[in-house]
C-alpha cells in the first residue's frame, strides 16, 4: 500500500468513527514510521490539516480521533498537532463547542498565533453563547493571555466585540493587563469606551490619562463619539483637565466642533435616518456637557481662528448660538 492510499483510508475510517483505523496504523507501521517523522514534516502537517474537517463536523465523540493521535506510532503527529492552528480555526468558526472542549483536553498550545497574530482565545471571546467554554479556557495556565496580534491588541480588546459577560469574566480572572497599550497607543478604555467604560472606571489603577498616537486622551475620544454621560462620569470619578490642549492644538471644544461640523455639513442627510438623528442629539447633549464642565469657549477652534460663537454665526445655527450665549460665560 502506498502512503497516499493509506492516508485516504485512515481519514475515511476516522470520518466513520471506525476504530479499525488503529489496526490500519499497526498494519502499515513501516509507512507511518517513514512518513510521519520530524524529517518529513510536510506529510505530518498535511495530515493534521486533513483532520480539521472531521474535527469540525464531529459533534459528540472524539474518541477515535484521539486514539489515532495518541497511538504510539503517531507521536510526532500528536506533538505537531498540539502546536497547530486547529484550535484557532475551530474557535474562529465558533459553532462547535464540543470540539473546543475536546481540543482543550488534548493540551493544545494556546500560544500559537495565526498570520494575523491572533490566538484561539482572541477568536473565542468574540463569540456569543460561550459561557462554559470561557470558564474552561481561563483554567489553562500559560503566557497566552496577554499575547498581542499584529495591531498590538490582546484578547481583552477582542472581548469588547463579544458578549458583555465575557468581558466581565476576563476582568474578574485577573489574568489580563487592562492598561496594556496597542500599536495606536490605546488602552482598552480608549479602544472601545462603549463596552469597557462602566467595567473599568472603578479600577483604582486604570490609566485614563493615556494619549494615543493622534494626540487624543480618553476625554477627547468620548467627546468625539458623543459619549456625554461617560464624559461627565469621568470628570466626577477621576477629575479631568477640561481645557487640556494637545500637541496639535486640539481641545475638547475644538474636537467637538470638528465632529459636529462633519455631521451637519451635509444638511440634506442630517435627519435622513434614525441613526443620524441619534448622532445629532448625542452631540447636542455633548455640547451641553462641555458647557457644564466649564470648558473655555473663547479659544479658536480651527486654523482660521474661528471661535464657537463665530462658527454658529457662519453656520446660521442661531438656536445653538443663543444657548451658548445664555449658558456660557
């Protein structure tokens, strides 16, 4: 029997959960010892790649696959399997929780990263309905929890895109550095304030003064995104310099007007959708919040030297102008 014929028959038996595949390995000992070696890793890795579909499609019993991998003649295959991207692929797919648990039991190397630098955990935390799975993953000891992808993001950053309970579990575990900075010099608060703000603001050592590569701090990002409630809470809990000016001459007020202008410059589209109406309302509330915080509205907000009063006059936004005059000294 040639090797390719042997491999095809072995995979067929694995797909059928046929325990005779162990006898097939024994009968073809010479082929296994010739091809599944450290000197011929191409064949080893090709076989591991071929195992992905059977693992992905298996919903309950992994006994046959496990016995094949743990067969004494398959030692090199098992070692390479544990270092493969199989767990990453299964977590990226996200549909086979039993496969995830079985792979964990096989002592997979969770420090393995794909070409984007992502680990299995990074893909997992973005999935929904993975409560039990997350608990099992967090029991595994290792250095993989704070590994970074090509953008400098850890699994904690990925968790902001998943179910809220996942983020809470990760923070409660104490395994993750929530002050880690990615390649944009953002911590988790700045990366996704919508999800992380309430969970992190009570952390006594959270760094809310980080300035990202664009020269913006957390308060500026909140203003830019119309997160007026969080802006007020940030000031109450931590206290902020409401007139802070970065190296580019930007302040909370100038950033507000830049974003506000982007939203209202195309007047035909301003109230076209519910989403646009919501954004405008959020920015209106943000303006009121900036006034309450005591921001300086007398400084120029652009390179032309326009102040907020001049801006509202140019835009013929007399309602906002009157509100500013009535409420700002």
